[in-house]
C-alpha cells in the first residue's frame, strides 16, 4: 500500500482532506494473499541432464492446492537451457475444475552477476489438460551453477489464486436453459381433472376419482384398499368410520402434489 503526498511547500500548508491508496496488482479482494513456497533441488549437478529428461520436486500445499516444480536440467526443447514449470497437481479426479493464479518465481541468490531477479505470469489458468506454466529457456545451463548453494538449487515461488475459481464449464452451465419444476403441479392437475382415473372413493356424499399407479407409489394404504378391485370400481370409505370429506380431499392433494392445506384448516381439523 502506497500513500500519495505532494511535495510543494504551499501544498504542505493546506489541509489534507483525503488520501489515495494504490494497492499492488493482485491484492484486491478477488485475489488471495501472496504466499511463498520454496522448492529445493539438492545436488543439482547430478540430476539427469539428458535432453528432455524431467526431474520432479516434492509437492507442497498452498491456498488449498498441491503444487510442484517440473524441471528439465538438460532442457525440454533447447538443450542449452534449463526448463522450469510450476504446476498444480490435480486431486480427486475432478477434471472439469480450473484455478486462476498469479505466479512469481525467483532464485534467492547473492550471485553478483545475476540480473534474473524475478519471473512472473499473471492470471494464468490451470486446467487438467494444461496444469502448468513455465519457461522453456529459463536460464542457460552453464549459468545455473552460479546459483547453487552447497550444490542445491533453490526456487522460490509466490502464489496468488483467484477466490471462488469457477469450473471450466461454468459459462456453459450458466447459459444452459433449465425448465421450471412442474411435476407436482402436473400430477395435482391429473387429480383435479380425473383424467384416466381408474378408481373412485366415496366419502359421505362426495366422490373422489383417483389413479391406482399414483396410490401405489405414494399411498400404499389406500392402494391396498383397491388392489383386488376391477378397473373403475367404486370403493366406499364409510364402513363405520366417519371421515370428513374435506380431510380426505386434503389427503389426496398431499399424496398427489405434496400440497398442505392452509394453516387455519390444519388447526380446525387437528
């Protein structure tokens, strides 16, 4: 965070009514704090130096993700240069997710001839297919030896990740049309219309058309009452029991559409 000041003497006498703060890039609320992790390649001179031969660092966890460094001491494309990649290791088999990050890489050294203080890549997207960001010509191999400390090459990686990283197919999912759920209303409409009903209940002086398939899946007790009756049968529920037709109507509407009667009706019928 940097504060702006004006050096003019006349301005020094005026009243300061506000300050403008300038934040370093990436320190906004959408990005995580910058964290550093260190990878060490011991006995660097003894690492495989064949062209295209890779050496892996141990993984380290930072910002909730696993990271490692993949190095080609003998170069990946040009054998005169060491190649370095910073990679995110995928976990859990989720191949659709992605992570956006700012990557900073430096070699902590006291080498006086060094003019390679920092490498960085902003807003890099790490996916399953492209898990890393790298530098194919990181440094000439013969120059790398100047950066060794007792034979060990140390790489310091700074990481910032975008908070709430969207999945790779987020845009597709956001634009995919989804119909409103109407199953309950549609089945309830079937009850109200009586269309294709195959059984009728009588309660007092009222009759109620119903459908055996719905009863079998939603109200087994009612389905058992009509299981052995022919299609179109009329089944009376007044066999010595005084059932309020309004209560039975509410029961059927809940069976078909999970619809509850108004609270005042529930209190009255309780």
